C-alpha cells in the first residue's frame, strides 16, 4: 500500500478517536495550537490524561512549548469549529501562531492559553514523558488541574454530556463525526443483563 | 466528589473514546473477552496499537492471557451488540468465559480467538508493556499482523468507513454513541482553508 493509504487504513483500525486541540506557549508568550486525535484517559485519581507525540510532524512545537512551560490546555473540538481545528495541522512556520492563521481565538486561564471556541477545556500540568522506542514516539502524561465547562452539560452523577456540547470524533486521518446517543448503560454485574439507565438530567 | 462521580467526570474529559473488545485465551484455550475504551493508534509503520491496563479491574485476565500467549485480537464494537460488549465488564469468575456469559460468539484465526459479531477486527502480537508508574497502570503495545474487515467498507484511499460498519464510540464510563459524518477534510496546508473532499466511494 502507498504510505498515505496505509496511514489511512491503520488509523481507521483503532475506532473513533477523540478530537482535541492542545494549546501551548513558549516562555516569550508565543502561542501554538495543534490538533491531536490521540488524547486518552489514563485514570481519575489522580486525574491523568495522555497523548502521543509523533517526531515527524509540525506538532513538535507543542512539545517544545510544554517542555519550556510545563503546562498546557486540552480543548474539545466541536462541530462549530472543526474545520479551523483541522487547519491547525498545516505546517505553519514557527513564528506564525495557529490562532492567527486559523481564526481561532485565544483566551488565558492563569496565563495558560486555551481555545475560546471550545465548550470543554482544561489545564494540564506535565507529569512525565514516556519514550516509546518501538516507533520513536512519546507519550506525554499530564495531570488535570482546572476544568472549564458549561455547567449545564454536567449531570448529577458527574458525567459530562459531551454530545450536548457538540463534541466531534475523528476516524482515519481526516473524517469528522457528530454523535447520537444510543444509551447509557448500567454498571455491569454478572447475571444482570446490561440495560439502559435513565439519564440523570 | 464521590469516587464514581469523579470517575464519570474525568472519563468525560478526553472526548469520545474508541469502543473495542479484546479477545484472548490462556495456554489451555480458555477464552476471555473484555471491553476497553482506551485503544489508541500509535503509528502506521510499523502498525502499532496500544491500550491501557488498569490494575484494579476484572480486565486483569486479559493481561494474564496476553502474557501467556503473546497474541490477542481487537474487535470494534458496533450498534448491534454494544450491550453484550458492555456486559463483558461484569466481574465474572475466571472459569467463566465472557463469550458464554454474554452470548457473543467466538471465532478463531490461526488459533487466536476473535468476536464473530464484529465487522472489523485484527490480530495483534504483543511487542512491549510500558509501566506507567504515576498511577500503576500499564500501556500494552502490540503490532497488527492480520486484519479482518468487510471489503465494502475499505475506500480507495485506504480509509475504512467505520461509520458504515456501525462502529460505536463511548463517552464517560457508560454512554454509547453512533456517529454521523460531518465530512472528510483535505490534507491541511498553510494558506488553503480546510475544505471537504469527495468520499472515494
């Protein structure tokens, strides 16, 4: 298979992927924002989240900034700005902020840049970078310190209705999807078939 | 926040998650199948895929089997059997196969068990287990060796239309979603705004 076809194919295998923008800045305050489809939940206590850094992409600026400032934000991408989010993957020169280039707006929480358009975003403090020597990638692990979310999307049991926030998902390299809830299911127990539970809100 | 509410909340932050069943067996041929929402694409060449193992769950049998046999399958979950897939998260005794308990059907490719109900599944050979000491989890990394997929879902450019396969996604701990494609976008370049591309099929 040609390289790009192979990339499409293998990227499709893992299933639907999260769609997030990671916003960073260097010590001089030059901002950067880049799209990642590899953000993955690691654990709730402590609240850890990880993403995969590839060595061969324009996303390198993201890691340089994180190493400099030790802090970043992860911003869920929604239907209203997914094309601008995708555009951040273009290889802009280091002096160009993807905020300026794509028309996304930069806000700050405690001097950490975030994407104003995002309805659910959070500040992450770098904890560890694990090298994955098998393919020269790195897993960047951080701890979530502050969450900015529309209160109406948070249900009584803690679940955040990210579908109501119009959060999108990605498949392959370039396909974006909205979602439709099938149901929320009960906490599974032996001898009780899984069944739908009432939404809390 | 109570522990489970906190788990719901933090699990919602990473965005939509992939929904997969991992099928394994021990050396005696006792099968196991367990649901994972942490399967993540690592790279296309070599074709590497990873998932996160938590120490405190019934999923432990999955890792024991992988350590014994060095091989497993990852099976995308679709709308037609997501409730049975969810049910695999119940803590069954080690002697009970989740296949028998949930009514899912076990097939074999080169003696590796897979989920017959899944329209897209692949055989993975264990490559490395990376300990994540921050929260006592492990990243299990494997190489994809064989893919079983309905041919009609594979487009000319290598992209697999997993929406056509009715693959679902997960949010939080227990919410399952079908998808609706917004669009596929072009390979992003500076000075050319992201735009929709024709589907190849």
